[in-house]
């Protein structure tokens, strides 16, 4: 996907920075509160990070090369599947956090 030269590194840096902060916060809360629901949220963040990796990889496929659209499509498919798994984990975290026996 064509974009300005400085945009892609900023996008990657921002994604890594915010996902790292989110993971640190969830790990901190898991240690402090000792609730298993945070395991679901951490798993969500891990799968979501992997989905973001494949999405960014799809955006970085150089156009004009042979099979570039197929490569991008495969990366988008992988990102979509990982995103779906991450959303299941997020919902599991919500359900576990809402139950009375989440410790």
C-alpha cells in the first residue's frame, strides 16, 4: 500500500508502544489483583498484537511485484483470523470478570 515514507515507521512505533503499555498494565493488574480474568485480557492483547503484525505486514507488501496482491490477501486473512480469536478472548475476559468466581 503506497504511503509517505515516514508514516509506516510511525505507525509501527505507535502500535508497539501502545500495545506494550496495555500489556504492562494488564500484567500489573493481574499480579496486584490476582484475578484470572486478566489472563483472558492478556491473551486478547497477544492475539491482537499478532493480528496487528500481519496487518502491518500486509500494508508493507510492495506493489508491482509478482503475486503482491496475493501476499497481501494472505496476510489480511491471517490478521482477520487472529483478530477473531482475540475478540473471543476479550469476551471470555468480560464473562470471567463479571462472574463471582473469577479468582
